[in-house]
C-alpha cells in the first residue's frame, strides 16, 4: 500500500504536526482498541469499498506501516 503521505483522508480531522510522537501513539492505540471492540456494521472504506473486519485490520496495518516511512530517527 502506498499513497501520497501528505494527502488528507476524506472526512478525517486535520492533524497538527508535532515532534512529540507520544500523543499520536496514544491516539493510535486508542483507535485500534476501539476498532477491536466494535461489533456493529462497518462503513465502506473510501478507497476499497466494503471490507470485512479482518480486511479492515489488514488495511489499517498496511496504512500504518506506510506511514512509518515518514518517521526519522534524529541523532
């Protein structure tokens, strides 16, 4: 999965850039836990259409891995 990493997700809130990754990692963990607990219907993905919960999990994981390429270690 690759996409323009500076392109906003349709309908998603604007995210402020920050050097401190901790709030973002906390939000990510919260989002994954909320999704894991979700038992209701899922909205179609804006790019892939209807996905099962397992397919959504895979899409989210691939999306996260794609964004990991943006994180640089500073020395």
